[in-house]
């Protein structure tokens, strides 16, 4: 019994280490770009569209590497994937700190994009799914990691805004690289030794020959739309609030609500007997309402903050309902393959987000961006209801 309790404790520590590392990776690799976007524009004397395009190309690389990452995880090489990702992340961030023109910035962010595909949620979730045999414990572990990840913007945007103000964007990129190395050390020391595939875990047999099940197209569409909205918000909220006359530190704090307000939804999903249909529909309703508030907020910062808070709660629900729904609807044995297919389309949506938002921003301003996103999220509610009604099987 004591040995079993110790083993469970060690696994909990490993899951906690994965969560802490995900918080750090998301904080500097994904959210960090929105922080340095405006200083990069000014220093390199390039347009917002070009800078956003660098992020979009990096996110496109994330989408392209996702299927490869999935296959490597299926073959038991998830640890190797994450180690390679760390190398690409550090190389990309250091080279970005030395960039003197748009081409160098784009090349650096393509490296960072490849790294994100190898160290963020998908490989981390893949390791956990294969290491935790009990379905309920597996879902709790996924929820725990996503809760830690949801803290990324809350912790790192204010912290790194101080670093940015003190040292400038180039040294901030070096600080990002140092955080990545620290997160990698945490994984090496506390997580990798325990995340060994369990005999009762997810199947590691390739399912590539199986037909695509009914319902997967609908799930892919609604979650890709949510991803598009999320990356557009993280990319364009800071510039919008600064343009409205709000100080940069307050703009960063407002965006930080996007992270902290994801936690209530994810913590709610830790409970038992939750309706995933209700959670999914509710997530899109909250996101649509929040985006509409930001669009209508004008110079009233509290309205924008309330909108981001609502959007954050909805986004928090959405992040965890996807892997949960895939397992519940199609089974654990197919979860890795199907999650990978959805994640690839989400990656393409994430890549399109910054440039699409920048183009719309240039044509109609920030209000047009957030109003469009509000309508997009509202349109996903009936599609989600149609997708889940005939095929959903309760977890």
C-alpha cells in the first residue's frame, strides 16, 4: 500500500511538473509575441502586417509538424520530440533577439513555430494519455495540466512587461529562451522519468487506416473557429487598447485576464457528471458575448476587461472539452489520431489568425475585428448542437 501511495504521489508530481512547464512554454513562446510586437514594429521599422505575418508563418510551421509529432508519440518517442522542440525554441528565440530585418524575424519565428508543435499541449497530452491507465485519472491529469497552462498569460505578460520596459525587446527574447531552458530542466528532472507508457493506457497501435468517424468534421470546425478567435484576440487586443489611449501596462494586465479567467471553466470540468454538450455550447456563448463587449467597449476599459474575462472562461472550457469529447465519442484507442487531425486544422487556423486579424484591423479597425469574431463564435453554437446531439456518448 505504501509503495502504491508513493507511486501515485510521484505520478502527481510528474503531472504537476508537466503543468508548470506548460505554463512556462505557453507564457514565453505563444503569449510573449504579443508583448514584443509593437516594439519590434518600431525598432525594425516594419508594418504590423509583416510582424503578424512572421507569427502566422511560425504558427503554420506548428500546424505542419503536428502530424509528425503525433506519429512520433504513437511510437513512444514523445520525450525525444519535446527535447528536440526545446532546442528549436532556444535557437529561434536567440536568433530573434539578433534580428535586424523582417526576413531574419520570419526565419526565427519559423523555428519557434516548429518548437511550439513539439512542446505545447499536444505532445504533453499525448505523454499523459499513454502514461495514465485509469480513464477518470487521465482526464483529471489533462485538466490539471490545462489549468496550469491557463496561468501562462496571467503570470508571464505582467512579468515580462517589466523585463521589456527595463531591458528592451531583444533582451526580453533572451529571457524567454532562459525560461524555456528552465522548463526543460523541470521536465527532465520531475516528469520524463515517470511518464512511461502504461499497459492500460492509450493504444500505441497506428489507426491510420481507419475511416474518419461521423462527427469529427463538426468538432474540427467548431474548435478551429475557437482557435482562430483566440489567437486573433491575443495578437490584436494589446494594439487595440493602446490605440484607444490606455497605457501599455494596463493593456497587458487586461490581456492577462484571458489566462486567469480560463481557470474557473477548467476547474468546473474537474468535477464528476459534467455535461460536455452543455460545456461546449456554453463555451461558445461566453466567447461570443465577451468579444462583443470588447468591440463595444470603446475607451471604457472595465467593459473590455469584462469582455476578456467572459471570453477567457469560455476559452478555458473549450481547451479541455476537445480532448475529453474525442475520447468520449470515439474511444481512447482512436483519441491520439483524431486529436491530431483536429489539432492540425486548429494549427492552420492559429496560423491564419494573426494575418487575418491584421488585414481586418487595417481595413476596418479593431472594432471590426472583435465584432467579426463575436459573430463567428455565435455561429458555432448551432453547429456544435448539431454535431453533438446525434453522436455524443457521455464520459
